[in-house]
């Protein structure tokens, strides 16, 4: 028997209703390329593999792999990558230009960096369905003006549409986590609606803006924007960082680049 490991964020799903509901919202089809992060003992892997016949999984804990492989053997073709999802090259899985559908009941301790890592592969992914700590889903899906709205919301919403789907109580897992969970659907845009001329600059601007979220933009962005640059901008420097939409941040970054080039 496998003893769940805290350092790998192991909370195994056992509630059959929750698993079925999750599979229903994912709606896997045989023609699709499903990739699961952290398959564990296969709670989600088995019902998905039943539908698709083949899938890739990325699991860090090598002790789980024999259990998983044995359980999936009769169900379909499982390709196991024993690896750290945080360092995994997801684009290497794409075959015949068929983009990926990424799923997972993610280890909560690495979920934010993992989502940032996955954004680098947004062009190779059709959609993602994740079980996350409820508060992380709230931050991902938050709108401008909301107290949960911040760097994570902006960077994810720059690339993707985010929809919170349903909640899962701690009792659905073994061992139960100390937090509530929520399912989220994240769909990368085929064409990003507001394009930053220099993505690195945009990223840096958002990071700087939220480094002191209680201050005004003028204060937070002191190092990046002069009074002159503010005068030329249509954005009010007295606003606070959470009052700007993704489009506003893109515009601010693009305007700054333009004024630097003049
Ligand atoms: N999917 C299973 C389930 O729902 O029962 C397990 C979910 S458990 C919350 C998270 C899984 O991710 C564990 O199997 C754990 O070993 C694995 N894991 C933890 N860190 C990982 C990493 N950096 N890369 C890949 N898998 C990881």
C-alpha cells in the first residue's frame, strides 16, 4: 500500500461522484490528446483513459508508477513521464500538430508556479482543467477591482479565458486537505485579444505594479514611469494597481515602449 507523501502534495481523490463530475466537464474524446499532471494512483487517469484509449501522464513520485501502470494496463495505452511537471517541456508531447488537453488534481504547493510554467506552452494547449485550492481559482478568475485580482489573474487572463466550475470538499480526498478545492477551466485564446509589443516589458510592469498593491500606480511605478510619461498616458496615476484591466496594463506597457523609442 502507498502511504501518501506530504512533500509531493498527495491527496488522492476517492469520491466517485466528484470523479464522474470532473470527467463529465472534461468530456474527453478518443481523437484528443490528453495529458495529466500528477496522476497519482489513477483516480482520474482510469476513467479518462477509458474514453481516450491513450494518454500521457507526468508523475514525480517514482514509487507510484508501478501501481499506476498496472491499474491502467488493461484499459489503454498510458505513456508515463517520470518527471517534475515544473520543468517539463509540454510542447515536446505535441504530435501531428494536435494540441494538448491538460488535466490534473494538482499538488497545491506548486500550483501557481506550475500555471506560470504552462503559460509558456499556451500555443500548444487547447484547454486545461485543474483541481486547485479554492483561493487560487478565485485569484485566477478575479475581475479588475476585486480584492483577489492581482499578478496571477492578469498574467493568466492575458493568455486565457478562465471559468470556475464547481467546488470539492476535503472529504473527497485521502488524506483530506486542510483547504477547500475548486475546479477551474482555463482556455488559451487562439488569438490574444490585447497584444503586448514587448511581453517581457509587460510582465515586468505588472510585477512592479503589484509589488506594493496598496499604493497608487504613480508610487508603484516610480522606477518605470516619469511624470512626463504619465502626462502622455490616458491612465490615471492616482488609481491603485487592482483598478486596471488587462487591456489597461497592455496599453500602459505599449505606450511606455513607444515613448521610450521616440
Ligand atoms: N490525480 C491523483 C488523484 O486525484 O487522486 C493524485 C493527485 S495529488 C493531489 C497530486 C499528484 O501530483 C501526486 O500524485 C504527486 O505525486 C504528484 N506530483 C507532485 N509534485 C509533482 C511534480 N512536481 N510534477 C509531477 N507530479 C507531481
